């Protein structure tokens, strides 16, 4: 018998709908999910940055072109304090209270926080169900997470969205 994984992480090219799928699934679950997702901040149709949205409604800036920070990814200054205050706190609360922990995403910006990495590792090793997204590119820490026995990596593309959604919903209900 194939062991059921406790963590499903979506990966894939930008624009394939990873976050949209996560949001759709968590909305369907009602209040049983906890954690956070990220969304773009746009002005005049141009991406200016990203924000963290906890499933309990709290928000914080994650990165912005105008954020002054020693932590930078591309043209964005990363707000580690905002990530930890809202994102990491939401993950820790979800680990205690929720049926499913949502981690969107495990990416370059989030990896700048040691607290984030420690919390993600604790969640994976806890055996609790977690659903998230993880960067496609190789990174030593990300590659280690992808190889964990608890983790199922699913590459999402425009053609397999419904199949992946069905598989995740079956896993959640199972």
C-alpha cells in the first residue's frame, strides 16, 4: 500500500493558477483551514508588490518596490516583520487549531525568514495535513523540503487543473 502523504505542495510556472486553486479549495472548506496565501499588490495594472492574507482576515505587506529593506528579491524590498507577524503567526495558529494548514507560498521572499523556515519544517514533520505552493526553481532548503517523505509535489499547469483539484479534494476528505 502506498502511504498517504500529509503535505501536498503545488509547483509550476508563474501564472498557472496555483494560488487561485489554493484559495478556491480553502473557500470550499469553510473554517476548517488556517494559514495564509499571498496576493499581488497592483497600481494602474502594474505589479507593485505582494501582501500576505491570513485566512482569519489579517493582512500584511510582504514585499513592495517602495519598501526599504536590507532583504531584497529582484526589485522588491521584503518586509520580514510583516511576514512573521501575520504569516508565521497564522501558520502557528493553524498548526494548533485547523484541519488543514495553508502555506502559500514557500518561495524566495519567505525563505529570508528563519522563523518561517522553522515553522514550515515543524508543520511538515508534525504529520498534520498541509496544502501549499513551493517555488519551482532549485534552492538547497526548498530541495530538502521537496524530498521529505511526508511531501507530495504536484506540478500544476493549465491542462491538469481540474484533475489536481479533484485529487486534492479527495485527499482532504480522506
